[in-house]
C-alpha cells in the first residue's frame, strides 16, 4: 500500500465495518465477484477474512486506491493507485456534491458527501420518519421538516459532531428500511456465501445491494462510490469514538 | 453438503460468471453432451474399461458412494482402466462418470483414493465439464475442421485454457475439504512421483513450489519462459496445486467445511 494518512485509521475500525468495506471491494451489487478485484486470492484475505479483518486493513486500503485510479496510470505508479484524497474528490464530483474544493481535507469532503447522501435520502422519507429521526437524535430548535433536518445537519456538523453522527446513522438506517419495504434491497442477501457480513455496515448494506437513487453503478465509479461512502461512515464513527474518549479523559 | 461457492477458486468463479452470461451456452452444451459425447463416452467406457459396482470392485464403488455423499453430488458411475500412469478424469453433466487408472487403485490407500474421487466430484459440483466442452468444441472447429479461423480460435482457446487451470484449483479445494489437506498433499505427492511409498513428509511439493516461485521470478526472462510454457497446459503445475491448497488451508472457508464434514 502506498502510504496514505487518510486511510491509516482503518486499522482501528471494527471487524464488521471492515468486512463490509471488503465485501464492497470484492463483490458487486448482485453478490458476484468483481472481475477486476484482486483481494480474494491474496494471502491476507485467505487468512483474515471474515474474522480478523484488522489483519488486512493495508490490503483493503491498497485495493481501494487501485480502484480509484486508471489502470494504465496505476502501472506507472508501480501498481499503486492514487491517494485517497483525490479518490474522494472524484467521487464528490461524480455525485455532484457542492462546495468541494481540491484542497479540502479528505474528512471534510467525506462529510459533505455524507450530507449529500443523507439529503437525497431525506427525499425518500415521510414527515413522520423525519420527525422520528430528529426526536430520536435529540435535535431541537429546528422544524420537523426536510429543510429543518438538513439545516440541523449542516449546523451540527460543525457544532456537535456526535449528534451529527447519530443523525447520519439514523437517516441511513431509515433509508435502508424504506428500500427494503419497496423491494429495492434484495432479500436474498444470504446468497453471499459469507452471509451476514454484508449486513453489518449500514451504508455498505444499502449500497452493496442496489442503490437506485443515484447512478452510482456507472462503469468507472461502481466500486469507489460505495467504498468511499463506507469509508466516510467508518471515519465518522471513529472520530466520534475519539471525541468520546477525549471527553471521558 | 458442499456448495459450489464454498470451494470455487475466485478466478474460476469469475470465469464461470462470464461464461454463464453467454446466451444459450449452458443449454446448448448440455444438449450436445447429453445426446452426443456422454452417450459416446459411456459406450466407450462400457466397452473398454471395468465398471465398479457392488459386485465388481465393491471397495472402489463404496468409496465412490461415500465421497459423492460427502460432496453432495449424485453418485457417478466409476470405471477403472489399465494404465501405469496415475490419473483420473470425469465427464458428463446429466449422466456423470469418473474413470480411474489401475495404478491409482494399486498405489493409493482408501483415504487418498477418496481424495482423488473428491477432486473429480468437485469438477461435477462446479459444472466444469459443461464449460470444458466449450473448449473442446472451439478447438475442434478451429484446429481440425477450420470453421473458426485459427487467429480467433487460438486466443479463445488460450483464455479458456487459463480458466481450465483455475478450475483445477476449485476441484483441488473440494478434495482437500472432503478429506483434509494432509491427505490431499499425500495424494499429490503420489500422483507426481508415481510411487506408492512417499515416506512421512507430505509437504515436499509445497516447499518445492516456493523454490519454483523463486526460480520463476528470478528475472523477467524466467517469468516469460515459465508463463509461456504454462499457457498451453490444461492443468496447473503440481507444485502450484500443492501450494494453493497450503495457502487455502488457513482460510475460514476451509475450516468451516472441514468442521461440517468431519
């Protein structure tokens, strides 16, 4: 793996989240092996998947980097992909996330991406569901509407990261339920031989099984978009845990 | 009972995914096999080999039954043919059979013989024979009849030959999962050496594989030479087969399968 400070945190993530990331990189949304993946034949995959995912975090990062780069260009980089920062930037551009600059940090770009994903998800939610999310997360002082929730998200991202994390997580879970009811998420997740691994990360769960709200399955981005959203979600959880530890100390 | 996904080598699985998407390929090959080759070969087997059953070579037959049950495929017919070279092969999609050379029966113990049978059952489980017949048809039409131009048929054949080598890894995984990797390594050593007595160390091929990899990767020229040699093989080198199973034995899939089959 090419040293990438933005992906070092993966070594501290939990097994289930890393497994979800791995599944996104290895399997497509039909549960079939991706033709261009190279993880599943690696020594680390054989020895670490699915119970010791921390043991292969470097390989996950390297694979993600490779997906983010042009195959020919990767050859000139001695088989390595570009830096994660530029992958997130490309993903944000592809998904039309506004106000993302090339010199923003990866974390900043990821948060904007999560907000964009969430606001898109909100369009799918009813007023009652929005109210439920806001009440559950203790968001006060905003209207119980889509606009209110979006405004709360934008503010809380800067003011209260823990609540921001809860809100994002709640929205993604809610979206997952909506998609399931509509049959957009296939019930046959068990078809994947590793089974429940895919069910673990909520974002990975949604995306791996068929995200229909966006055209994220285009040829160049069908891996990096879900993978970056999963990494963004994992970083958000990691940061939140760090903040909690700091407060406790 | 095993599932194809549990044992399939990733590259074999990817190739099968692609092949399965070709319209009518499955159905066409299955029909050609059922009404053509399967019947021809069965007739040939019955005419030139000894069929194992409850009365003739009952041990071989019982071992076959036990192996097929473990793998979870219908018991194929078993034939023994006279050959000093240790080998076995399978054919058929609808009516399957396995042919084993006499030297395998003589030189292998029951466990190793079951391992060999499990390898062939692995091919049946993964439907390799079905897609292998595509290679045969392309080669036949290309090389011999000349319907497909050589410039087109040869790259296709080479690509399918590459998949064919990967499919052997899946069958090897099936054998190792059914009988354990140690038995598999013993069987491989016997197949490679042709000897009945291989001593107490079954991992010689694994060590040799590491030595081979050092040789193969020593220079770019070595790499090209070795890969060009291998491009025309239908099976991977014996040392690589041993090495792949040695890598796979640490995997979750192997451990889970072994637990369920013991």
